[in-house]
C-alpha cells in the first residue's frame, strides 16, 4: 500500500512537471512524430526503453524512456497518436526501494 502511494506521488509530481513543460512549449517547441516512430527512434538512436507510464488528464499518456547508460526522455502522446518529446537528459538513477517505504509528508 505504501509503495502504491509513493508511486502515485511520483506520477503526480511528473504530471506537474509535464504540465509546466506544456505551458512553456511556446518557448521551445517539442519534437513530435507518431508514437510508433518515436518509440523506434528512442530505441535505435539512444537504446532507451519504457521505464514508467502515467496519464496526463483524460487524453494524454506520459512515458519515461531510459537507457542503461543513463539517458532518459519524457514523451507525451495524445489520443490521436501524436507523440512529443518534452524533456530529455542524462544520468538517470532509479530511486532505491528503501525510499518507497517512506511516508510522504502530510
């Protein structure tokens, strides 16, 4: 139960980040293509595979792709299948399971 609560907290945080990125998209337009092409691109060019997935509102899906070398990409796909890169970086680290047992601050 605690792990589920922590997972929800992480996805809620990521949803907030994604929302902020969507608002600032006028500053730096995200790179978009079909979801199928996006998955192929991330796999072939960066060796990234899906690590996490969550819903953004009722019509979008957010995915985090990560490689074993530590590169990562956040992709949001709309209901029409258009996938856009919202953020990417390096040095991805998984949170140790011991943090999953912590209660979030009230």
